[in-house]
C-alpha cells in the first residue's frame, strides 16, 4: 500500500513539472515580453508621468498640512498611551 504522503509528493512533483513546462513555453515567454513592453510604454507615457507628478505633489501637500500633522501627532500619542498601558501590566 502506498503512503498517502507519497501520493501528495508525487502530485506536487507533477504539478511543479507542468508549471515549469508552461513557464518555459515559447508562447508564455513571448506573452511576458509583450506584457513587459506594454508596461514600459505605460510607465513612460507623458500622461502617466504627469499623473505621478501630480500625485506626488498632492501627497506632499497633504503631508505638510497642519491638520494632518496634528492628526498624526494625536495618533502617535494614542499609540504610545496604549503601548504604555500594555507595558505596565
């Protein structure tokens, strides 16, 4: 009688072999290359670069906002308060 763990190991080995075959397939490699090229095109797009620049500016504005700073300080104080309560137990 075959040990159940041997059956599981064999199934994993078979699955691994099939995945490796698929990964090494010319069609899969070609599709990955095409996807990489398309992603590069998107990243290099002026619209995407402009959007990233705008997002960065907005995040900087948000980080510098006085109310946001106060909220972070309050959150930090509360976390420290809770941490001290746990440490005192």
